[in-house]
């Protein structure tokens, strides 16, 4: 992705380990657990989803609880903090700081994300054993206020639903989209149903001399990034793909779990032209695989909102166990075998 990103560093010194424990203990955590899957959510740092896993399995999401101070004040000069996990952004990215006057020096900047929506403490509006609802402060950067609801799904013990409501709190019209950003480990293998090559766009890599662009495969209606082995002397690969899916889902395989993300499929005309309905950002560092990152992103329609009006978007996440080979052939076959029960089109 052509925007500055801070790589998550592996911390090994004792003081760093102490900082990790301290930061984690400072985060308020709310747990949703039905015995099959477990999710943790915080009302701090943007009301984000911290973890999602099958019972007894590791967190599917990539998370850095030592990235910063969760109690740090949020203001117009606040920079991005790489907590990772799952959070909500607002699109299009090129307009992030184009409709605000709280920080003129950032006018028109495509980075960092809105600190009010991404780093503030949210209000807990409702909390139950199987669901939690959180409300953001109103953002002076984009004029939106978010309400997020995370809920286990009745009758679907492996699933979690994410609902977002965005309200225009300004006295003038705004135009934005709701952007789901799910951070996973760099080696996660992701599959997206895509009908043709014209539905694939590739953004430039970060301007660093050691980086090579991503490569990809589109075959039998399924898109995937090509996987490369770890090891010294292998190229550092980085980039972002903008995709128009043929159906509303994508799936990621990592460490014995499959995360299937489902969403309302949209025509390309509903999505801002600078974005894709599905976007994949991948930073693959073969000499240090744990430092890499995969982002599984979904854009809802780009909407003009009059004062006081709302827009909504949702995702449903399902986790399944997987003990098969780490190959495209085997993983696509696994998805096809589960397509009917999950309602996966394009297979």
C-alpha cells in the first residue's frame, strides 16, 4: 500500500515484555464466548475487535498490545498507532483529511486514519453475554459518529456478526463509505471470488528498494495472492490489490483455522472508484515472517449523507478448522466442499 505504515516489531528485551504486559492490562476487554468460538472486544482504542478464534486455537487476528498507550489523549495531531486487530475506517482514503479544519497541516493528506474513530474510548451502550454495542465520539475529521455491534450468531456457533452504523453529525452533507479492515498474519492465504481479470487492480508498492510487487493467480473464478516461502535472501513483497468480487465473501487460511468473511455483494458502480469492494494489503517479509501483515478489507457503498442521516454495513465471520495442505488446490477444494452450507457463491 503506498501509504506510510509502521511495521510491527518483534519485542524480545525484558523491558519490552514488561511494556507488553502493562499495555495489555490497561485495555478493558469484553469477551463473547459460546464454547465454539471466542471473541474479545475493547471499548478503548476505537472500540476494536482484538481477537477471534476457535476454542483452543490461537487468535486469527494479528494484534500488537504494546503498540502504544490506550489512555493517550486523542487530538488533531495524533498519529496512527499500530494496534492492528479489526477496526473500521472511512473511505475513500484520499479524502481522509480533506473535509476538516481541525488540523490544516494535514489538509488533503491520505494518512493517518481518523484518530477520533480509530483511537478514542467508545461508550458501552449495551452489553450482554453474546453481544456488545459501542458508540464512538463524533469525529471532527469526517463528521461521522459510529455505533458498532459485535454479536455471536444464534444457530451458528462458529460465527460472529459485525454491524456498523455511521451517522452524519454535521449540519452539511458528507459523502463516505464504511470500510472494514481485518488484520491477519502476513502468511495468511486469502481467496476471493473474482470473475475476470478486468476486476483486478494492483496498486504500487511502497517506495523501498528492497521490495518487490505482489504476484497473483486468477483461475476458475478464484483470486489468490501467490505464496512464497520464508528464508534468507528471498525478496520482500509488498502491495495492495483492489478487487471487484463476483460474490460477497472472502476466506483466509492460517495456522489450522479458516476465517470466512461474508458481506453484501455490491455492483462496482456502488463502490468509490478509488477503492475496491474487496482490498488485500500484504507485506510479506520472508526473513522475518512474524513481522508481515495481511489486511482483508471490505468497502461498503459510497454514500452521500444529509445531516442527521445514517448508513449501515455488516460482515459475518465464520471460523472453521482446517488440517489440510497449505496449497491453493487443497484450500479451494475445502471452500467448495463447504460452499453450500455457508452460502458461498462463485465456486
